[in-house]
């Protein structure tokens, strides 16, 4: 069986981006517009907007006939989903927002550069993962690679942070036995967990380009 193509779009947040009201009404879901209005710091608004634009880009790559806004709802655990549509997952950290769309269930996570905290590692990593981390010449990156794998998995299952990360076993290309796909760009680490093998397609977008596309 040919693996499903999983389209992932990455959009760099742009605090200086101005969105005209008519563009906001045309592009953004009602829930996203309400969220953007509640976020006062420009950086937070920019990141929320980047997440929605990344989702639009991923849905367009999945179906060139797609036109915004994206009509999605939220599961009880808070994960977004499109009724009757492709499976989706969103994440943002550092300077980027990521969104994925696929025909099989998925979970995605991204982490930007951050300080390494040994106490957090001891709490969130299994004994095996801590052993691997202790031997790494780059413990900060090694920890983030573990973290995004676990975060992608609990987004895939819908458990979120309810499940202790110390109970999630992450390998280099599997997490809890499921396929795991790695992304690394511009100092950011990302991972995607899928319910079946997929073919990953990554698109790096500028926010203005996504707006102009529609």
C-alpha cells in the first residue's frame, strides 16, 4: 500500500504583519479571530496568526481546491479536528508555527532553542533516555529531540499532558512503536507521530505568501 502523504507547513511568526479586516474575515476561523483579539502582546498575536496560516497552507497542499477559512472544531482534550476532513495537528514554539494535514491520524510538535534543565529531563525521560542524554555532547538538542517525540505522541493519542512523559518511550524514529518523523530547521526541532507510515512533505512559507495565495 502506498503511504499517505502528510503535508506539513511551517510559517515564521511576523509581529509586524498587518492583516486587513477583510482579509481576517476571509482567512481566519471564528475561533481564531476571537483568540487573536484576546492576545494583547504582538508576539503572541503573531504566533497565533502564524499557526492558522500554517494550517491553511497545509490544507491547500493537501487539496489545491481548498479555500479558507478552515472549518475545524476542538475535541474534549483540546485538539483541533475537521469533521469529515483530513486529520490535522498544530504546534508553535520559538519563531515558527507548524501545521500538518494527513489522511491518517497524526500529532506534531515543534520546540525552539531553549535552556536545558537537568531536573526536567529526570522527570520527563525514561532511564534509557537519560542514559543516552548523559552521553550526548549536545544535551540541550538531545533533550528537545526526546521532548518533541513525546509531545507529538500525546497529541496523536489526544492525551495531552495528562500522561506523564516519563512513561512514553521515544526512539529515534519510533515512539511507543509508532512511526516518528523528524524535522530540523533554523535551530528548531520538530517531530510528527503517525498512526501508519506516511510520506512527509514540508513546505516553509512566509506569512505574507500564504495570505497572497488566497
